[in-house]
C-alpha cells in the first residue's frame, strides 16, 4: 500500500470506520472488498493490523493522509 500526503479531503462518498463500532472489523474487510473509499482517524483506529494491511494491499488501496491533519486517513482503491 502506497502512502501520499494530500491537501484536501477527497470528494468521494467516504465510509467512516472506528474500532469503537460493533462489528467494525467485518465491516472494514467488506468495504475493502467492495472497493469503497474509507476514512478513519488515528484516535479511533491507532493501528492497522497486519491482516488488514495485507487486504488493503491485495485490493490496491492507497493511504491518503491529510497534510493539515495527519491523523485523518483515507483509504482509496485504484
């Protein structure tokens, strides 16, 4: 998975994910498989587990980080 700094939030329908949501892990994997744009904040998801990173790489996702707030991440499929 490649990482890029961006100037503004992508103009896409983003799906927020947070470890405090029930069933977040299954939802995360489903969003990846459906190639849906995902947003998350490091406060809500401090680490991405190895299996999640592997899945993101498998589906060609890019990690876009908001330059003005580097806690905001956007995972976008190619």
